[in-house]
């Protein structure tokens, strides 16, 4: 069951990590200018979580009816976990705004290499917050991915869009760096919440946690939209969108919300099935893939540094998961009962 969950989580995290930035950048390059609106879309797709929660409730109800007369709980989450989820959600909403601001003024390739630095911060936070144990394989993965990001940074100076000022570029750069650090803190904070919870953490409960987090983050961004006047100009922006007009605009908005929701749900799912560091490693290894897609979709330059970074990232990814496989194998061997041995035959001295 858990193997299936981690596969599903990795798949939707891959789609969200690669698709979210590309769709957001597509919005900005074709006339979109509402940063709070893009922040809102990062978690506005949370109602899709109601679907698996509904089927989970039906499953619990059918199981309870067959085993006991007790009615299943509609909501599994208790008050302390609910409060913690709201706090994490508000931090997520702030992180969404910082990242959306950066994408408004940076190419996807530059934004990706900055976000990639979150792996090093995540490893540091995970070590102090959840006592994440490092193996030679995980250390190797962190080093390789960090080196890959440094290699990518060598080409960033020539990526500033021609229609943006130096000040806009610098502010966008700084906002993205802060977003990377904040998200590196959020992942182990989620893992710490799981560990400190006074109730069993099941996947349906993880879905409820994600639901509350995204609702809090969405409300945070809605307040920003109201203050910034986004609701007054969205319809006009849709009519003036450069490609496809209003129909394409609203379709893009809807798909962007769903894809970003896949990112957050996948990231939390990997934290539940493995660890916050595993989630950070997977996100980091997908960033160069996002860059390759950006080259194809937006015709961004693909220099030699990007190819080297892609190779190092894949190497780091393989190293990390090979280490996890070896660690899991050792645990299984340690708990495996020894084979039963027959006692040696005793030859009696009285036998002639």
C-alpha cells in the first residue's frame, strides 16, 4: 500500500514541479501581471482533495458497518493538528507569493536554479528539526545536486529579460531566494508535525492536513488579491490576453491551479511515505528537467552548464534512492528471524 502511495506521490509531484512554473511563466509572458492571483492559484485547486477524502470516508463507513456498529468520523483531524495545519498553511501562502513574484521577473531556468538551493537548506533544517540521519549516499546526493546548482548559476547573468529593469530582476532574484529558504523550512516542519501529533498519521489524515493547509494559504492570498485590486481587473486581463483570448486565459488558469495542487499534494505525500529530505531531493532533481522543458517551450538558451547540471542531478537522484534501498534492505535483514537449525546428532558411548 505504502509503495503505491509513494509512486503516486512522486508522479503528481513530478507533474507539479515541471508543469507549475511553465504554466505560470506562460501567464506572465502573454500579458498576465497579477502576482497575488498567481499565488492564489498555487493552492486554489484544493477542492480536488475532497474526491479521495469522500471515497476514504465511504471505505471507513463500509468497514465499520461490517465490523462494529460505531459510526465512522467524518473528520479525523483533532484540534492541535488543525491549528498546526493553519500555521503551516499561512507560511505556504507567503511562500507562494514570494515564488510567484520571482517568476514574474525571472526566466524559468534562473528561477529553477535558485529554488534548487532549497535542498541544502532543507538538509540543514531536517537535521536540527527532525534529526534526519545522513548516510554516505544522501550526503553524496546533496553534494552532487548542490554542485549542479552552482554550475547552473554560472550562466544566470545573461538571463535577464530585455523588457525588465535591473531593479526588477534583482528584487525578483531575492524574492525567489527567500522563497527557497522558506519552503526548505516548511517541509521538515510538516514532518515534525507528523511526529509530534498525538494521533496516528494515516494517509486520509494527511489529505485532511493538506486540505486545511491549502485552504489557509488560499485565504491568505485572497486577502492580498482584495488589497491589490486583482478581482477588478481579471476580466479585462482575460480579454486582453495575447494568445487565445478569454477562453484560453480561463482554461490556463484552471489547469495551473490543478497542476500546482498536484505539486503540494505530491510533496506532502512523499514526506509522509519517506521524509522531508526525500521530497526535497526529488524536487531538486526535477529542476533541470524543468529547464529543458523551458528551453523547448520558451526557447530559453541551453548552455553546456545546463547539460552538466542535468547529469549531476540525475546522478544525485540515483545515489539517494540507491542509499534508501540499501538502508531498507538492511532493516529487513536485521528483523528477519534466523533459520531454524537442527541440533547435531549425539552418538552415545554405549552404542557398540
